[in-house]
């Protein structure tokens, strides 16, 4: 049984055909229900928690900034005057009180059992908010529904998807949404372009099954994406995907800050680094340690897990890999209409692209999700898949010396 099917909070009342799980994630201003409590707890978590020496690097970066406790906190002023003078600056405390945008990877809508197409309503609210970037720094994220990535939308091929987009009143900028799953100009971007406080809607018919990215497409598009405005929609094929024990939702992204990786305080987005495609941070699900300290994925020996993996980018191709495991099945590029590839070590996922991977778990322990362009681990990108259960010495064991 799918994990999400066991989660009563996702059960829809009979006949509630037009209220998909995505719409249920919108209600709280904090994003998904239950996130705030976890967020507060996560603020107490200390380390980056990566396995490949990143802590040493970030400590070094922090030392380099030891004298730099003064941080520019007036983010809005920078858009008009990107340099600013000291007198314009505000003092910002380290971000231990910051909000959190990380999307819980285990929050996945249930698989679709129905045989006929329906109308599915998707409510998206664009929310800009300062939130945790790592244990020392915060960043002004731009989000769908307060999380990075935005909610995973799940529909069936042939469904009509009605997208209602609202740009919150306290936004500073216009936003919209381009659905890669839509057939039509801009994927709906022009039809949904909203100034702060505005709301617009459009509908599209999901003609092609697969796993598709959506993102904001207001210029400069790369900036809207880098700041967190991406998510995915799964268009299930007729008959659905084969059942698995657990499903997870993971997206890679890049964050471009003026300050070097590991700096303290409220960090500033950097347009020059964005144009030069030189991010300071690479992250899974929004921020450093979102999928390690904060939301490690959990499963049991004997289970098969499926990861819906997307790359928001905006610029860099991902070489998605799970250290210590082999993907038993890969739906390359999120294409579900051909049989999956089998027995794959690393999957190339383009910016604005996706893959669906499935792993049967035989040996307990911690498996680390990475981009095998491994320098990115030193810039924040890692996730944990913690597997509990019986040891399997016939598959993996030490040799006594
Ligand atoms: Cu935007």
C-alpha cells in the first residue's frame, strides 16, 4: 500500500472529485499543515549533517565571515539600489528565528484509482518570505504555497486541470505559473500573470502522461525559479503507476547569493552570479539540510520506494544518485509510457526536467541522495534515506580481519 494512502489526512471524501490533495495544502499560511511545529524543532538542529566533509568547509566559510556580522537586511531596497550604503543597512540577527520553506518529501498525494477523466482544481498562492537557508543564514524565498518545491499535483491523463493562481497581497513582485504538462502558449504563464493581490485562472487538458515541472515564468525567469518558484505535476497514465510501498517528492535547486556559501544572516540574491550560472548553494527541497536533519526519508528493509525527482534548476543538470543503492527502475525524463530502464546507478535530470526512480531496499542503514557532481554536496546538496530492518549479511557484511 502506498504510504500516502495510509495517511488519513489525504483521504478524500467519496465523490469529492474536484478537491485534489494539492488544494488541501494551500489552507495554512505556513504551507502544509503540521510544518510549523517541525520547523521550530528543526531550528534547534545544529549541523549541516552531510557525510562528505561539508561541515569543515562551511566552518571555514563562516570563519571567513567572522567579522561580517553586519548584514544587509533591507532586501527590497536592493532592487532599486543593489549596492546601497552602510547607512541604508539594517542589522540582522542570525536566522535562528527564520521561517522554513522545506517541503516534506513524504507528503505525496495518493495514487489515482478512478478510470474516467475529471476536472481537477489546483489552488496555488505565490508567497514571498524570508526563511531558513541553513543553520546560520536566511534568504528571501519566492514560493508556491509557502514551500520549496511547491505542492506535488497529481492528476490522470485526460483530466482537465483548473489552475487558480493568487499572488499574495504582501508580495513585492508579479508571479505566474508555467505548467510543462500543459499544451498551449506559455503553459499558462500569460494567463496567470498576477500583480500582488491579484488572482487569475486557466484550464488545460492533461494530454500527455508523465512527471512534469511547473515554475514561475515572470522575467527574469531564472531569478523567479532560483528563488524557489518550482514544483511538479504527475499526470498518471491510464491504469496508474505500479503500486509501491512508499513515495517521495524531491526537487533540486540552485540559490545565488552575493555572500559566499556558509555566510551568516539574511543573504542577498545575486543577479550577476545568476547570469553567470555560479550558484553559492545547491539544495534539495529548498534549503541546506532540508532532507537530512529536517526531513530525512524513512523506509524499511523489504520495501520498494519511488522517488519523484525533479530539477528546478534553473541552470544546472543534475546527476542524481543514491549512495549505496542502485535504481531498480528508472522512468527517464519522467516518461511513463514506455517500460522503465532497469539497474541504473546515476540518472541525468536536466534543468526543468524529471525522473521517476524506484528502489527495493534490501540492506538497512543510511543512504545519501546526491547530485554526483559532488562538489555540490559541499554547497549544501544532500538527502538521507534511512532504512530500518534486519541486517542482510548474504548481501552486505564486513569481513573480519
Ligand atoms: Cu515569480
